[in-house]
C-alpha cells in the first residue's frame, strides 16, 4: 500500500499560538496549563530509588551533593551505591526510614535518596553535533506535562533504541525525581534536549533529511503499513490536547495504532507501541550449520 505524505506546512512566523485540536494518543480532559516548567527548589533535587540514584552516580551529569542511605546493615545494592558515591567523592550519611521518606516525599525510596542538582538538558544545537544511529530515530514530546508519563516515555525510548528525547522549554513536566523514578533511571543517561520552538526544530530536522511522523488516534497511516528507511523524528502530543496544530502541520505522516477493542492509549502506552515498531532493525543472526538436530 502506497504511503501518502502530508502536504508540507506553509511558511509561518514559527510562533506556536495556533488553536489546538484533540489529537494523538489523547486521553482525559483539558486541564489548566502551567505557565512553564516549575523552578527547581533551592536545595536541588532529591532523587530516590535504587535505579535512578545508581544511574545518576554513574552518569555524573547532575551536581552530586550527598548520598543519604537507610541506617543499618546495607543490602548489596545499597553497598554498591555507597561505593559509587565514594568514587565520585560524594558525602554519605545514614538516616531513618521516616527521614528518608520525608526527603523523598514518597515511601518508595528503597532506602536511598540522592541530594543533587537539576538534570542539565542539552541545547538543540547538540542534536546535530552528536553522532546518531543509522538511520537515526529521535523522539519529540509536544508538551507532555505528567512527570510519570515523561519518565515512562523516556524508558521506552531507551529500550527501543531512540537516540534522544526532545522536550519543549515550556509546559513540559520537569525531568526531576518523579520522572527519573518512572524512567527506572534511563532519564539520567539518555540524551535529553530542550528546544524553545518545536515547530522550528522540526523544520530544521526536515531540512537535514529527516521525516517527521506524529501519532494520531485515527485517520493516519496504520502503523503496520509504515516502514522507515531514513532518519525520523517521532512526535507525541500532550496527554489531553494532543499535538498543537502548527506541530501537526509539520508532520510528513500521521501514524495510527489500530486497536482491536477501540478506545485509545495514553501517551506512555502509545510510545511503547510506536517505538517498538520504529526501532532500529538489526540483521537476524546467521543460521547455525552443522548442528546436531537430534533433539
């Protein structure tokens, strides 16, 4: 079945204040829009959970201030975190369960909290400077506002071979402790870029030979019919509003996940399905010859 590319977006000023429509992967109603990404508290982040803390200690992208561990005999995993902190010359302290829960703001701290600075996001210029896969696959999020969704989507992106995630500067969930926990620590290691104007970024990507594909609840090319053979930016929209109109107009294709039972998927579930299909394909291993097939 031949795929039809959407008409290119008309020239515009690049401002993204166009009306919105219900869009891809949308679920839920329209809520109030936060003015921008919330500022980081003066004390910095308090990452919690074994995987996020281990990833942050190994990646060292954040400013690492103090590792807070549960008092008592440590498990092997907590002992490893202490060792990583010592290697990075990060002070280590011990605390009660209640103290750790207060620091983390969650009972799911798994016996560890890492006091650290915010995750530094990469400028969009770095996207084009970093060697990517062949063909490259990037994921762009158009104002995903729930930090758990952000973390889950980043986890999918890392699992299925995307080379980076692009976030909008405004109206995007902060890449903080909640998102890092939901990502199982992959937020600390996968390249995450920040752009001021997503439409302009997509236009630049197309000039560099990328296709741009957006997720749509209905009316798009059915996902199994789409095969990518060139660089691609996959765009996922906001949980309730979907993609903004101007962002949608920059998409060469809209992709629809066929659902046997109807309904729709939330943005994290849609990301998993889309990225699995679009993941970089590897050659299958050669068949084994001369093996004993007697069972």
